[in-house]
C-alpha cells in the first residue's frame, strides 16, 4: 500500500513538473541576467540581495504564467489535435493528468510569491518605485495574457504582450533593480530580441491555429491567416537585423551588435523556410519552433556574454 502511494505521489509530482515546464525557465535567467549585466557594464555596483529577490520575482511570474495559461487555455488545448513539444500547452491538464483546479491554485500561489518578493524588495532592499512598477506591470500582463476579462492573446495582442514581458520588461527589471531607474541602453539591446520573440510566438501558434479558432482564441495567426502571418514573421526577423546599424549608432556597443549578428544564418534560414511555405507542413512545425526558440535564446545569450566580456 505504501509503495502504491509513493508511486502515485511520484507520478503526480512528475506531472506537476511537466505542467511547470522548467526548461522554459532558463529564458527568465538569461533575460534577467542580461539586464543586470548591462547595469554592471555601466559600472554599477552589484547588489546581490536585490539580484536574488528580483530573480525570485521573475521566476515566480514565469511559473504563474505557465500554470495559468494551461488552465485558461484548456478548451483550446483540448481542441488542438496537432500539438508539438513546443506548442499546445504542456498537455498535462488537457490529458487529465492533473486537475484544472490544481493548475489554477498553483498559478495563484506563484503569483503570490512574485508579489511577496516584490514586497520584500520594497521593504528590505528599499527598491525604488520604477523597478516595483515594472515588476507589477509584468505580473499583471502575464496574468491577463490568458486570463479573463482581458485575455490578451484572444484580442490579437498576445504576441505583443509576450514580446513586451519576456525580452523587454525582464531585462528592464534586472537593470532597474540595480541602477534604480530605467535606462536607454537596455532598450537598445532588447529591440531585436523583442522582434525575435514575436516571430517565435507566431511560429509556435501555427500548429495551434485550428484548435485556437475552434475555442475562440484569436491569435494573430488566426486573425491574419497563415500566409500573412508567415510574411509578418519574415518582416520581424528582417527588422531585427536591419535595425542593428541604427541601434549601434544610437549607443549600442558595436561588439554587442556584432554578437547579435552571429545567428544571422539561422534567422535567414527560418525566413527562407517560412517564405517557401514550411508553415503548411505539420512535419516541419516542431523543427521550426525549436530553431525559432534557439534563435531567440542564442541572441540573448550572446548579448549577455558580450556585455560580460566588455565589463571584465
């Protein structure tokens, strides 16, 4: 009996971990670290206490988003007959492996942790209003991305919302917590990353389009139609790379700009594949999503490493 209960508890824990999608948490560390590294590049002294509590707030917000998205997107995930490893949710709630109520409570708990970490930053670390405001905006946008009454992803605003939360607000929080106020330099480095993020979300939404349409989840792929969404994807990647000379001219360190150019062949290949209609091929969806995520993470990681190199 005891062995049975242990196996059941172990299986439940594994399913909860699947629901949390821990692999995606890596991005939160990279983007938050990028903001902190930009602050160090500007010769700000690192506050380790602020660094750690800020990361707690960021990671808890990510987890809240993972849990709440699966809960509020349950009807769309159940209607999705073509999920991939990177799209269609974690499938844990859709397959009945964890109850939806558990998913909701986990989301609320993680949201509470994010708010508690923010309160600690105010009360213990004496964090200024700018960083706190950015954190609260990020938490609110992350919740209402899928939660009613806003359900931003169903209003054609999901791609923009994710591109604001992940590659813009997360580095901005890391930077502002250390510096005390927002800065111009973080905005320069995150602009191409925001383009990559929006393009990535478009790619991930292609396999979900039929189920999303059936469930009333009107993403940009649903609203624009697949052909126009594919053209928007190409335009976003082109904008990211064509903006680099302007960003360097506005103050982005040239070495950082060169670092962001390193994955250009991958970006060009993704544009070529999408323009040639790979979005029509279910067999290609998983690979396109994987390499789109790789483009974003490689670019952000290279920017982080380059600022670190310049800081040493």
